[in-house]
DNA sequence: AGTAAATTGTATTCAACATACAAAAAATTG
DNA sequence: CAATTTTTTGTATGTTGAATACAATTTACT
C-alpha cells in the first residue's frame, strides 16, 4: 500500500528565478529533441524530400538534423508506429513505399473514417459550428476564384478538421490524424496537377448542405465519396509517374 | 571537454556477455530488444499489471525486463505513438489513463471501424472464408457451452479478425489493431465479470447471417452495435470500480 | 568464396531538469 | 519582545534527455 498524503502541500522550491525565458525566437524550447526530429522527419517524408522506399541511414540524418543517434532513433520508432516508415531488423529503416494498393487502401479507409465523422457531426454539430463551416466554405470558394492554391488547401483542410471535431470523439480525431499524415504525403503529389477543384467545390457544397439538413447518411456518403475521388486522382498520377522511380 | 583518457573505463557492455535469451519464453530471437520490450510492455498494460496512470520509471522496468534503458526508451516511444502511454517532457511517462469519456470514444470508434469492415466483408468475403467463419461460430458456441472462458475469448477475437481481413484493406486492419490494443485493455476488466455472453453469442449469429446473406448495411450495423454493447459493459464496470482507486 | 567497411543494436556515461527535503528568513501573534 | 507560523531559499537526490563507446550484423569489395 502506497498511502499518500491527502493534503497537497506546497513543497519544494517555489519557482526558478526565471532564466529570462530566452525571449523571442524560441517557441518551443520545451520540446524534446526526439519530438523535433520526428516533426522534421515527417515533414521531409510528406514533402517527398525523403521519397517512398528511401533508406533511413541514421548517421546521415544525424548530420542533417544536428543531433545524435539516440533521439533520432526514437523519432524513427515513433514514425514507424505511425506507419510512415518501415523498420527491418538490423537493416536500415525505410520510408514506407507508396504503391497503388497502399494508396487505394489508404483513401478507402480515410474516406470511411470521414464518413463516420460526418454521420456523427450531422447529429452533434452546434448551430455556431455549422455557420462557421459555411463561412469557411465561402472563404474557400473565394480563394478558388482568386486561384490562391495554398490558401484554398489550408481552408479545405480546416473544413475537414472541423467536421472531425464536430463528431465529438477524440479517438476518431486521433485516427484521422494518423491516416491523414500518410494521405498528405500522397496528396502532395497531386498538388498543382489535378484541376479537379470545380467538382471538389461542388462536393463540399453538397456535404455542407447535408450537414445543415442534419442528414447523417447523406453527409457521410458524400464525404466518403469526396475523399475517395481525391484518392483515385492521386492514384492516377501515381500510376503515371510509376514508370520512372520504382524500388521493389 | 570530453577528453578524459587517462583511465580506461569500462564502456560498451561488459555486464551481460550473454543474455542467453534471459527469461524463459523466448519466441523471436530475430526481433530486436525494443520490439520485445514493446510487446512485453503492451502485455503488462493490457493485463493491468501496469494500471492506468501508473508512472513508467525507466530504471525499474529495465530491471524487470533485463535490458538497458535505450531499447526500453524506444519501446516506450512506440507505445506512445500507439496511444497506450503518455509522455510528458522531462517527467516519467505514464500509462494512458482510462477515464469514462475515453472508453466511450474508443468503443464508439472501434465499433464504427468494425462496421466499415463488415460492410466491405459482406461484399468481399469468399465462400470459403464464410464457411470458415461459420465453423468458428460453432466452435465458439461449443466453448461457451463448456464454459471455457479463455478459448471462447480467443475464438471470438479470431472471428473479429477474420471479418477485418475479409474487408481486404490493409490500412483498415492496421487501424483496427491500433484501436484494439487499447480496447483489449479495457476489455480485460470485464473478463470474468459481465455474463453477457448469451446475448453476445446471439449477436454473433445475426452478424454471421447478415454476412452470408451479403447484406453490408445489416452486417455493419449489427457488428457496430455488438462492439458498442461491449463498450457500455466495460464502462459500467469502470464506473463501479471508480469509487476506489482514483488519482486526479 | 573471404575479408573489410559500413551500419545498426545495445550499454553506459554525462548533463539537464524537476522534485523533495531542510534550513533560514520574514511575518504574524501571544 | 519572544515564539510560532509562513514563506522563501538552498541543497540533495532521483529521473529523464542525449551522446558516445563498443558489439554484432549486414553489405560491399576483391
């Protein structure tokens, strides 16, 4: 029995004399090295700087990131648990390859996760959140009209996140993030190329309408279809560029 | 100032010249230590040996598992990425606590993932797999009749896995494993206590029937409900035992 | 093949940080 | 004003964070 005192007394040294907090440039000095390494690595993978199938040589990346092998290793293990890299015993870990079947599976799963979310969101979104969504939709359409790709994408992503949040299920959100990290990498391919925006905008309109009408099934079905459309687009592009770089 | 070469210190690993596969049940000598450590840790967490909220003191666990801190640390990072433990900067990592809202979310998500799987499985399962499922069902019912708890559970789990596999989507399977690890822990509570087996058996029968009839919606709906029933059972038990051990 | 180089796996060491305990200074009260 | 309580400060200790050294394995080279 480890009985502890019921009364939380103020103990120990109250506060450090505040080491001036290193004002300015440092935002997150409280983040561990492995955390930062993981972020940077993920970014490298998503942007294709580390292409699918590329070996992760520890010494090399240590040089690049300016850290030692220990935190890098931990970061790699985390990314492996997230499915972004593959570890093989006694061999270099590799960036998880993006073959066709993988992409198919991924977007099928992602689409259905968003379907679930939309179904719950249609029932659980507040009126305030709905109007916020509508505003996002308008913003997105404006950016579309202006041809601002980056802004369009950002708002698009925000809308999807808002729907997920509206489902009121933290686990679902986690799951979505988990899949999204991988999908983002695939989507990075299709960044400027597929001009499917017109349809995409219309799909978003329909989804929003279904949410506002509180029709779970419709909203879910439409959102799933929307995501899978994106998937097939990426897939086509992947097949087109599969002629060149390929590592079995 | 890392220079200190007067005295030749013992570095490297003079301690365990031959671990000789230390603890008895060794299955995969080809697996790295971090891999095994992760497995053992997960097992400890699932079985409640490391209860929710318990601090993970590295030195302690190193002693227990007979390894050094480096692989243990890697294992902890992996489990953290899987959501089984929480890391806090410069503090002991903790086993992820199991509060009510967490359990609710978890089983809601898990139920819906299985719903998706069942929908696809109803369309994609082969006749062979279906008959295999039916055989499992009969086996499970037999174990139920004999009161063999462990065997019943094992077959039950196998059925769920078979349905997932029948969906023909590797990502979905991964996602399921991801959630299942956590659900298993929650389920471990309810192991001998809730005698909901009768209903559970019947639910399984209905699900199987829907799969055989190739009715995706029905199969999905039933399976989701089945999983969520389990969830509410666990939830009730959790609430009942929340009176005792609680750490804010 | 066989041997050497490179790379991963693991253990240990050192440093940074946080907490707990103890002591001293300040404030309050008889 | 002395005694006690409260607040602050100092120090010790344990734990995590990160880097390096050594061992084992794989890959490259001839």
